[in-house]
């Protein structure tokens, strides 16, 4: 908490650093800065177009849907079009 964020001038109370990679579900590699306010499967600051506070509701929804779809498909899940639920492909 209270890490430097590229969208804020100084420290952000919602920014945190971790080595967790949402694409691979592992804790290996370089540290990433995550936004604690952002929703979706990938909340890395590098994946945001601008600060979450400055986004409109439509931009937030688009970000959440696209990152969730990208991460879930990389992890081997498919979306059921009718029930709108994710399931693991065996």
C-alpha cells in the first residue's frame, strides 16, 4: 500500500507491489504495481489506460471485461455464452 503510481503525482493509497503474474498465476518474475481500486482479472497499473478514478463507467466496464477474458482464456477457461460462466477446458 502507498506505492508510487505512474498516474498519480506521488504515492497512491491504492497502489501495491507484488511479483504475482495474473497471466500465469505464479509469483515468479519481476514485481508489478497493482491498483487496488480496479476490477477485473488483471489489475496491474501497466494494463490501465489511465487512472481508475479518471475513467468513466463505460471505460471501467470495458477494462474489466477485456482483462478478465484475456486472463481466463490464457489459463485454459472457456466462457459459456448462455450462462455467462467460465469453466475449465480439460
